[in-house]
């Protein structure tokens, strides 16, 4: 019964956008996303953040449509420059360059881009299926969440984001997350109306708005980085076949399904993002492959795994957005802000108040999947010309958008100053090798963490024990503490030795 009801709402969602205006928005937003993703330095998060400011006057459904198409298109578009330049257009395409650029140097650039296109489409479809299945289930589970669970969920999101986005130095990831949480504390707190860290600035009473902060951290900071480091962007010419043979797609069907599921699961983890989904899928494919020696040397399977994983992470990142109002990626964090701007309140109540919205999102993802497939297989040679545009000539245009965008939302110069502050601070932190994702996630989740911590303590008269004794809270707490402990090299070595000893003890028992 539920399946038939879901199919009915999916049909309604497709019919809702099956009109000329919506299809036109799908076409231009997806194409713009691909072009932004192709250009090294113009990330998916930057594109979505800038587009939010341009969709302020649009109807809510059309605004979300264009933003999602931009998001999916940009993640896919990063593969173009990864294959042709060995420079990932977005961090999500870093794994793609390992085999894609090698194939391009072998004279198979067009075929590699075609295979990347079909893999991205398959990954998005796998993620869409998981989105449609798991979102209602997770929303139902979320009704058992109280202040204690939401506090630990926010904490876990910041911790795991810091751990996975800075694997070489987790401490910097944790510090970045703490900076984001500190920024979230600025403004008038909701329970008692007390002004915190405003320093007498009236504009800070409402806190730091996420859109100017993100435009600065991902837009202006990227402009400064690009202008400081010039790159040689000699594009490899592609004259070979673009549409992949069916046998190559079918041959790696298990890799596609496995990578799609891994990418979706990684996308669900708050703040982790598509790049981790891509690397995780690539690593899993290499472990399971019968052709391990080809990985990194022009492997079709490696390219398939990387592109399927990062594309599947996009629908995966939307699952916690719609059910818990917690972003699965930094671009998804911008989507949450956009939803609130357009009077759409994500979270557990969304499935009750507006259950059709989930299936509208599914329909949007299906439309944009069709769009990237058409663009990727038919306009490869045309789109490649975009890469010939020097990045230094694009940056002034991007800077103008960075200034106009934050100002356009509330018409306040203060938001422009916030953007400039976060842009300069973000540039400095990047130069010091601090990741940006935990900072943004900390700003997003800081309010959730703060409110639920104090609300939970008020409910118990100051007793913190429910944060550790309630079943779901205890599980998330253990996961959070484990993530921190396992980032310490000494603890990791001890854990590996204990696991090896346990496995060794089990082997004799099995042999008997």
C-alpha cells in the first residue's frame, strides 16, 4: 500500500514539473552547474550559494529546482577538467583524475568523459532510489529524537566532518569545527533573549547569516586562492568516441551498484561530502576488482567507481536534509538555508506537513539526471571550450556576484562586510591547511547543538545523565567519542593490534 502511495506521489511530483517553465529551468541550471563544475576553483558550494541570492524572488518550488540542478550539474561537471586537465573542477572529482587523465593521454578523452557521464547518471539514480526508500523511514525514526539526541547528532556531524575532511591532521578539522560553533554562538540566544558576543554591534543581534558567510568562505576565499596560484590549463583535444559501449557499462554493473550504495551512505553522514564518497567508492572497487593492477593506469572500472560514488552522494546528502534538517554536505547546507528562505521547513514534520515535497525532490533529481546525460553525451566538444577560458578572467565576474548576492537578500551592506570578513579569514585558513567544510557545518549545526543542550538541561533541572543514558543518545555518543579516539595515532595502533589478536584467536576456533 505504501509503495503504491509513493509511486502516486512520485507521479504527481513529475507532473508538477512537467511544464515549459520548469523544463527550461532544468536546462539552464544544469548547464550552468556543469560549466561551474568544469572550471577549477568554481566549486559546487560556491555555485549553489551564489544562485540562492539570484532565486530569492522565484516561487519556492522553482528555486529549489534550479538549486538542485546546479548542485548535481556542478558535481558532474568537475569530471570534465579532471579528465582533460588532471585538475579536478570540484574536490568530488579528485579520484576521477587518477584514471580519467591517463585515459585522456592515451587518446580516449571523449570515451572517458562518456563513461563518466553514464556512471554519474547511474550513481544519481541509485542515490534517488535510496532517497525515496530511506527518507520516510528515517523521518519516522526522527520522531523518537529529543533534545538529547539532536545535541549528539549535531556534535557527531561536526566531529565526523572534521575527521574525514582533514584525514592527515584531524586536529585541524576539529579546530575548524569549533570555530564554526563559536560563530554560531553570536547573536541573541533563543531561550532567554540574551545577547552573546555582539560587542555592541546591533546587526549581530540576529547572528551571522549563513549565506554571506558561505559566499565569503567558498567564493571570495577561492578567488584569492586562484589569483595567488596560476595553473597551466592546456586542454587535451578529444576526437574519439564519446558514447560508451553497452558492454563496458554492463561489465562493471556490480561496481556501479556497490559504488552507488557506498556514495549514498557516505552522503548521509553530516558534513562529509561527495569527495569522500568518491574516494570510498574508488577504494572499495579497487579492493574487490580482479584488475587491481589497472587502477591509476587508465582503468574503466576505477573511473566508473569514482564518478558513481560522488554522484550518488548528492541524493544521499539530501536524506538528512529532508528528514533531520541536518546537511550531508556543505552544498546541502546552503540548500537548507534556501528552503527556510522560501518557507519550506525541512525536518521530521516535513513528511507530515508536505509529504509530496520529497517526491518533488526525487522528480527534480530525475530530470537533472536526464539533462546531464544529454549534455554529457551530445555536447562534450562544445563544453570543452569552456575550459579554454582563463580562470583569472572569470574571477572578477565571480567577485561581483559575491558582493551582489549577499546584499540582494536583505539589502544590507553589513552582509557584504560579513562576506569580506569570511573571505579573507577563509583564505588565511586555507593557506594554513584548515578545511572549510567543518567551519560551515559548525555554523549550521551550532544553533541546533546550543538550543538542545540548554533545553535538555532545563528539562532535567541541570541533570546531564539523559544525554548518556537514553538508548539513541548513548549510541551516538559512543560513535562520536570513538571517532575522536580513533583519530589519535596511538589509539589507532592499539585498536588494530586488539583487532588482529581477536581475529587470530577466532581462526583456531573456526578450524576446529
